[in-house]
C-alpha cells in the first residue's frame, strides 16, 4: 500500500496530476487551516474566476462559499 493510500482512501483515487495542480494552486492562491473543535480542514482562496474552485471541488469534494 502506498503512502497516499494509507493517508486517505479518497486520495488514492485522485490522480497525481490533480494533486500537483492543487498543490501549486494552494501554494500560490490559497491557505489551508484546521478547526480544532470540529477537526475539519478549510481551504480559503480569493478568486476572480470560479473555475479553479470548481476544479478543486470536483477533485476533493466540499463546498464553495461566496463572501
């Protein structure tokens, strides 16, 4: 079993290309933080175009909120 498969069964289904794209996007445009009480992870990114957020959502799931 690979390290990626051990980390999360969902990540085992995500392509390496998608992981690389997401890592680059988050590094340049976003921030990830965890809520201690709920144990959830939050990705926040200000975007003019919606497609990068839609791409992240299609790969990892979750919700998109407008502020």
